C-alpha cells in the first residue's frame, strides 16, 4: 500500500487511484474535482485543465472498474462507494487550499452527496458546487424490472433515451468496453434515495436545453432549494452531452464564480 503523505500530512493511500492527477500543480491556489458521467472516468475531462486559469488545478475522478482502474471490481453498493469516495477526497485535500466540485450526470449526484456528507461530518466544505445534467427531482427513473435487463436490453434502453453519444453505438468493441461500467453506475444510481438535503456551499447548475434525461419540465429548478446560496442556472444548446461542445463556456462561467467566491472570502 502507498503510504506517502499529502500536503496536509494525511496518508495518501487512495488519491492516486481515484483522481488524475493525484495532486494539482503547486501553483494552483484552488483545487477542482471533476466528476464524470455514468460509465466514464477521468478521460471524460481530458483537456479541461486547459480551459481553466492557472490558479485552478483540476483533478478528474475515475471510479473502480474502468479506464486506469479496469482491473478492480465495479462498484455495486451506493453507500459503500460514497464512503470510499469521501475517504479519497479527504486523503487528497490539504489544509490551506480551497476546493470545489463540478459533476456531470451521476458525477453531479456524487458531488452533491459528498458535499452533504462533508458538511455533516464537520469537514472543510467545497467553496462551490457545479451541478450539470442531473437533478434530484425530475430526472429519468429506472423502469420496472431493470434489474433483470441483459446488456443488450440496457444498450437498447440507453440508445432510445439518447443517453450516450451516437458514435458509441456504431463501435461494437467500444460498446463492450463501456457498457459494463455504465450498467454498474446505473445500478448504483437507482439506489439513491433523495432526502431533500440542503447544503451551505454555493451551488450553480448547468444543462443542455434538449437533455432527454431531464424528463420533467424545469427539472433543474429543484436545485433552487438545495443550497442556502443558490447562484442560478445556465442552459446551453444540446442534449445530455452538451458539455462536449460547450465545455469552454461552462468552465469559464464556473471558474469566474469560483474565483470570485474565493477572493471575497
């Protein structure tokens, strides 16, 4: 086991597995955890660090069972995964550098629940939450009997929903690689039970105007009551994967808000 320490002196036993890079550049005065959509990992945010000012150092999450962690078992239990992710975040933090979360799809679910957990435990809270393409209300719900669906049936379900980029369905090899973690994340997500938790951290939300997974009109308005400092909602042309085309605009907005919060103390 890696027993090196992070800048705060805690054993860095998990950070290098969960986040890429394991630590942001020393010159970055703010840390940003990027949490990807279902089935993906740090590769979903490849190149995003170039969209940020040098003062913000990005670290992208990879869950077990995919990409650089393909040899590990896929997660199967929501609470256990949240416990592990909570530990990984704490292992990574240092004492004097503020941090923020930005998550898309299931990554937004993780970011929100981590903020709830950190606050409840008295840990340093994130300075800003960015919630993209997921809402605790009005988001797609699993159909009855989903636990019995085969991989082929899951593929058909997700394709009908438009839940993944079209090019994925035309590449059988990529589909075989991607679908197991997608299904695992789907089964994790359906275990989530919303309790209406409100966080102290400021929160801003983002979405594509034509996202088929936001099945209720105005679904993202659910965020207005989830933070005592809700900063508003931004929409962009596109579907669930609007962030691919609009990543620069989203990160520009998010970084501007984050740096203002940090500078104002």
